[in-house]
C-alpha cells in the first residue's frame, strides 16, 4: 500500500520540489498552500504523515496542528519552518509535532526524518488490538489511541507534552530514567535548552496524577532521574 503524505506549504517552489522528491521515493503526495484547504483535505482523507509549514495563509500551521491533535494522536507531523527561534520550535513540539526541520534544508535530511517518523508510527495491528490500546500502572490507565488518561475512576486532562512524558515513563515503568534520556525521548535529540525543563514537567504531571492520591507513582531517584512505580 502506498504511503500517503500531505504537504502543507504555501511557497510554490518548495511545495513542488517536495512533491517531486517524495514521489521519486515512492510516496503518494497531495499538497496544499492554504491552512483552511489543508484542514479540509486532512478531514477528508487518511494520511500516513503530514509535512506542515508554520507560516500559512488562512490558518497558521500551529493552529492546524492543534486541531489535528485534538482528535488524532497518531499521524506523524513534521514542521517546516523558516523561523529559527526556540520559541517557535518549542510551541510546535508542545502542540504535538513529532519533529521539525528549519528551511532551507537538505532534502536528504528531510527524507531521513520522514523515514524515522514513519518507523515510529504504531502499526495497524497495534491500533486494532483492544488489549494494546491501554497502558497501565497500578490504577493509572492511558489509551495511546484516544489519548485518554484515567487514575482510578477519575479522567485526567494532560497537555500534549505532559501526555508524551507520562507515556514514556509508563512504557519504561520500574526503570530509572535519567533527565537526559527523558529529554531526548520526549523533546527530541536536537532540543536546545536546559535539562531542568524535565523537572518542571515532572512537577506538572505529578500534580495531576499523584497529588492527594495513594500510592504516588512517580518516584524521584536523587542524583539520577525519575521512575514510575507499578504497584499492585
């Protein structure tokens, strides 16, 4: 089955170049230069990956990403941006982008990032398995497909970044994870910033899933990092 990629880029030369290069690689490509048109195309189709420019007419790339992630946690999204500020990159990642690349870029690097994102995408077998939908630890349950988080009988609302952090802890429960491991897995290998962002987000997640509850699941390992317990 062909891999379908939605390209959302308002610069015609870049958009056409991406279409040509991706089709040479064997991908099926649909491209749009307006955020509103792209949103309609997204809703009307099934996509394996989205290349999304931040600066778009009609609807910004960040707003389009926010709307996609409101109901779709699985489709990989790679941001294309001419902006180099950390704020823009962090904003996109916080809204659920899987990766980003700054223009101008080498097509070989973009193709490598596309391949990496497609490899990380859950398989259809995984998505179709009811038993695989929920990850658990003690009375905490997380559904990767629907992004539902429940502790006991209480639903919990998490931001996209908090959700990704908790998922990583849960997939590696009972393991002690260093700040560097968490930073690379959740924020990306090319994140530029202080590792204390991990401590900040751990505090956010703890407040939502552990505060006033017994047992507390997120454990601090002094001098090393964090671990998520799995108690009976």
